[in-house]
C-alpha cells in the first residue's frame, strides 16, 4: 500500500494503533521501573543490616571497577552501606583503598596483575599464590574498614 492509496480514515486508524502501542509500552515500562525501584529499595533496606554490608559493598566495587556504577551511585550506596563513623574524606579514602584492593585481587585472578606489580623485589616460590593471598588480605582489610568503621 503506498501513501497515495491510503485514505484519511486508514491513516488515522494507523496512527491510533501506534498511539495505543506507545501507551502499552509506557505502561509496561513504568510497571517494570516500579518493580526495579522496589527491588532496589528492598536491597538497600537489607544492606543496612551489618551482615549484608560486605556483600553489597563487594557488588558495588565490582560494578565500579567494571564502570557500570557512576560516581553518584557509588556515593549513594556508600552512604547506605558503609559504617556510620565514615564520612567525607575518610569514607572516600576507605572506598578508594577497597576498590583498588578488589581491582588488584581481580587482576591477580585473571593474570593481568603479578606479584611483581604488588610487591616489587619480593622473591618467593609460587608468585601468583602469594599475590592472591596478599590481594585477598588487602581486600578483606579494606572491606573491614568500610563495614566496621575506622580503627
């Protein structure tokens, strides 16, 4: 059917179907958005539980490292999940130490970071095993600060 053979009524009907399709899409989109936001609020409420903090902070670190989390999202999540005694520069420093420790730990796991990158000059047998242990301990210590506060 060409534009010349379409009657005004057919054109109107086509436009009305498109409007209905857009309304259906908007309704579905808003429904999914509401469900997503409810889930995020539920997760945030669970994250305020001290036992849930390490898990949420680890997820946040992975999202930030993979550049899926904006600085604004990180700031909001840290305000909810980090220890209440951490704020301002202390919170920023604790987060930076933790994110860097997790990045290094991931790098050791995937082979992009070596013991030489972490501890130049250290001579040991199984370098990758030592690198894994060092980065795992650094991540755990940095996470402990975020969860329990500065010591």
